[in-house]
């Protein structure tokens, strides 16, 4: 499963409320991710995909944008696939809510009208290792404060930040009022781009997707594994 992430974002510590002080504003985004990898076989591979992220005070919903034909060919409608919902988990929506000092993570498979509860010990298996602060703000406050403001020109209402390490550089175009990264660029130490994530605002869905699951089947994540 390719995890959704704007990966890193941020304003300075002064520009961003500390965790627990205030919720970030509601947000509806479409993300365009491009990942470039160079294999040991000398082949360069480019992976591109889109996701939608809906953020509210107590909900973060992340869903892959799929072509129409992917829904039409959903295995839930084909004979011999019943009971194998794990085949759909790579594109399942992630429904994240705060729960006490932690979070509650559910995977939602619309074509099967199925909601899977993912307990903490199983989250790494689905590519999720975040907490509520990271899920709702895209990066922990301590990491935001470690980034350096850049003099790179930015559109109105935004500012560039960057982090340099021996492995390479990550640059973030941060939307100050919306509290989200409009763009994230990761480059190697040699300057080659290895990942780009671009966020665009979209219309809020109506009804909200997490309200449509009432009455759907609910199972534990491990129940759908062979």
C-alpha cells in the first residue's frame, strides 16, 4: 500500500499552534503525487497517483482517486472473490479519528461496503505509523520547528521552508492560513527529484464520505487476511 502523505510541512513554531492548542481549519484537498525511483537494474520508474484528503476537527479522511473503470471492474462483483477484501486494501480509504491519547484507524472499502478496524499492532502492515497530530497537521510540531525559512519567492499567503540533510533536501511551500503544505519536493544530495506532492483545494464533499458508512459491515483487519 502506498501511504498518503504530504509528508512534511511547515511553518515556524511561532506561526503554527502547538499540538492540543487549537484544531487546524477544515480542509479539502486533492493531492498529486509523483515518485521516481532508480532500480539496481538501471531502470528509472515513475509512479504517479492522486488522493483526496478531507480534514475536520475530529476526522481525517484519505482516499485514492481511481479511474471509473477501476470501480466497474471491482472484484466484489466478480464470482469467486467473496471473502477476499484484502485485495482491495491498497486503495481502501483511511478514516482517522482521535481516540484518547491515540487514534482510531479504519480502512473503508466502498465496493464491498466494508469497514475494517485496524488496531495499533497492525498499522505498520498497512503502511501507517502516524498519530493524530501528524495525521491532521501533516507533520509533528517538533519537526516543523526544525525546518528553515527559505528566501525562495512564494505565492501570496504561502512561504517556502526547507530541510537539508546528507541524503538530500526537502522543500515545502506552506499555506499559512490553511495550515497545510501546498507543495512538497524531495531531492537527492545530487539534486535529482525523487518525490513531488502538489495539493489543490477542492469543494467539500456532500455528504461527507464518513457519514455514508452507517450500516456497512464491520470487521477486524486481520479477519480479511488469509
